[in-house]
C-alpha cells in the first residue's frame, strides 16, 4: 500500500469538536472517520451520476414508446380508437391520483 497523502482542511472549533466526538463514538481516529466519510461521498457521487444517466435513458425510451404508440393509434383503421385510448388513459391517471394532460400523454406527437 502506498503512503497516505495528507489533506489539510480548516474547520470551526465547533465543527472540530463535533467531528472528534463522532469519531470517538465510532471508535475511530478522526483521520479514519474522515477517510471513510470522503470515500463514501465519492462513491455516492459516482452512483448519482450513474443514476442520472439511467433516468435519462429510461425517459428517452418512454418518449420513443409514446410517439410510436401514438403514431400507430393515429394510423389505425378505427379513427375513434385513439380517442378511446386517451379517455382510458385519463381515467387511469385520475384513479391513481396523477394529473393527465394531453402533452404528457403524447396526444400531440403524431
């Protein structure tokens, strides 16, 4: 293992007292407690970045699905099917307590 590199940080006397108390309660040195805290913060940042990427991907797939379904409904031989689907969509949203708007439902996409 390589030799640790010191990082210096200045904190208020109050914060220093709190940090020492928490480290002591955890039966850790201040350095070990801060190392663990910093490592966890870095890992959480990495996870947050991965989470944001996953959410964006899911949103893109949802938009593609909505546009595709709306296009299929618009081109269906039964011209009233599209309106029926949107009426059912609105009722289902209302039943679970979600507002339904035409823009969110994709009605204006095709």
